[in-house]
């Protein structure tokens, strides 16, 4: 049984960008804060390679 290692650097970058976007939404338009959450958590799951 072999295990493959994927590079997750791209997904960490997506996570940091979506984190900044979500925080900006929270600061400037708090009622739209939920809009950034799917992107934030999806990119976090891919960054940890939990898929």
C-alpha cells in the first residue's frame, strides 16, 4: 500500500485569502459575514488534506 503526498501550499494560500475576505466582511458588512464561511472552511479542509 502506497501513500501519496499532495502539495497543499496552494490551498493554504486560498485559506489565508478567504480568511482575509471573511474578516473584511465581518468588519465592513457584518450581515454578510456568513457569505465567506463556506469558502473559508472548504479551503481549510483542502489545506489539511482531509478530503
